[in-house]
C-alpha cells in the first residue's frame, strides 16, 4: 500500500496535525511488533492505532485487522472515526444487542478489511467461521484492562485462539495494567504518554515525593472548589494523588454513595462505608479497602475511629468537619506511628477555614492535565466460610493455588471472619479463577465463592 497521505486523512477529521502521542505511536508501531500505548482518556488513542492499521493494509486481501473493545459504544466510535478518515476500505462494527445475521450478511458481501467489536460477538463470529481469520495479521485490544475487569477474559482468549497469524499487536489503556499472558505480548514495547514530572498522576517527581511528606509529621493542605458541588475538585485531586490508600470523609451518609458512584463512573476505584450498610456490606467495603481492591474509601465519620488501616497516604475532608474533635479523629487515620501523611480540606465558595485550625494551611493548585490513577492490581473474592467453619488462611491459600491455579504472587491479603472470608487475587486472573473454583469444595464442603462487591 502506498505511504499514508497524512494531510488528506487528517483534513477529513478536521485535524491540522497529529499530537506528540500519535506521532510517537505511529513511529513505534513501525518499529515494534507488540506495542502497549498508555495515554489518558481523550488523548487521541483511537487515531494512534487506526493509522498504523491503515499503514499496514495490503491490497487484494480481505479482513486484515481486528480491534477488540469492552463496549458496544466504543466499537461504534472507532467505526465512525475510520469512516470519517475516508480510507476507501470497508469497516464493520460487531456487537451484541442486535441481530447477528445483519453482521453476517455484511461480512459475506464485501469482506471488511477491519472488524471492530466486543469480545463476545467477535468470538461468536470466529466460532461460526464468519470471519476470514487466516488473513488477520493486526490485532488491537483497546482498553484491554477494562475487558478483563468486566469479565471478558474467556471471550478474549477465545478470540485470540482463532487468530493464528497475528504479526502486530497494539494494546491501549488509560493507566498501567498487567498484560494477560494469553495475549502473547510479554515483550511489548511500552509507550507512555505522561504529563510533566511535576504534575504526574501519582503526585511524584522522578526522584522524590512531591509535596506530600515532611518527615514524620502531618501536612495540611487545602483546595478551592470552583462551585458548591466539590465532586470535580475531588476527582482531580485523586488523579493528582495517583495512588491510595486514601480516605474521603463526608458529613452525611446520603452523600457518601453518590460521591463514590461518581468516582467509580469516572474511572476511579472507590468503595463506600457508612452506618446504614448491612454488616456484610461493611465487611466487604473494608476488606476491599485494606487489600487494595478499592484504594479510595468514601465514608462518614464512622471510619474516623476504631479502624487501624496502615499506610493511609491522605485524608480528604470533602465536607469540613463540624468540630475540632472530628477533625482530629479523621486526621488520625494517617501519619500513624513513624509514617507521614496529608490532610486535605476542600473549600467551596463561601466556606471558610474553621477557627479550630490554627496552623498554616497550604492552598494548592491542581494542574489541568491529569491522568487517572492506576487501576488496582487486586480484586476481592468472597468465600462463605470462616473460622467457625474451621477454615483458615492456609486452607484458602492452598485452595486458590491447587484448585484455582494461582501462583503465590497472584494472591494478596486474606481476611478470615467467623463465617466468611475475603481473598485478594490478581485482577487479571480473577474471572478465570472464579470459573475454575465455583463448583469445587473447600475442606470437603460446598461453599459459595463470588466477587466481593
């Protein structure tokens, strides 16, 4: 195929030039057979992998590239971008929720050079022999970590098992994530599109922690929210903080789930904890927070006392505490023992710093360009047996290793309660493990094992 006519292609999208990330991705895709592209949402990753696909197309061959996405909406967006490029080469989006026969008819006519779809529907077409799989040499897993997280690992494995002639792979994600072994990209070149070191999402420069720790004492900072609703300011601060664990305190339980849901929908792994939850729900929330499945916990002052969770990096006062006592107890969750920590006040227009805060308060500015925190490496399994059922940690480790096929490094913190237990397992392995162990017995007893949510 002749070289790309970039000016013409970009003009079809009303784009004057590629951004630096897209330029580097295009160059890296030519040099490397396996590429992982890490860039924030909205940075132009779609074009960064469509152009290498277009650049590698050969004349006279049917389907040459497959893009796997975690959602129908994303598949349709990618299809639309390809159409706007006006390449003259056919694309087809495949996804559930409408008749498969419509897609089969399209494939049977003029075979598309590019097929983009969700894991389940792609696996179905490949299983039925609808796609010319032997000619597919280019594979893109867009938001690959999301597909695994949503439980599509089996479908992804099946899709890849039907594509024996892959020569080029591009995997994309907004955050660093573990690449599943079945992808076959263990030697991938990783291309990071990161912000300036002083504004990195993890809040650190290359050599030292930036403005978080001052020896063994508590640092007090404040943020000015631009409006009464502080959700966007909180989201941006957590992006700046980058990694947990951190606790976000609110004054009212009614606001807790709303705030946590907002963060989760925005791509931040946050749990919630308040007094109206059932006991099992509280146990799940705390277990997921302790083991890192949810690095951020949104809560009321219920969590300000009695919880001994080590290494809390930051306490965020989303709502200003009503009293000095509440302020003190909240802050006591961080900077424990010889550790350091940060307490952050979010102040909306019209709010003042409380009089009980007499020390200096450092108001910080949030950068405009921020990246989502890295996705947690762990998720949590719920096991319906505990101490009083004569189940202990060693039993659970052995069960997950022998029956679930997990290595030692794939198993995280295990908590055993009276009649239940929680086990952190590597997120990328969770769906497979759950499928392998769901009908198995633990210590000769049939038990329930599920994702702890």
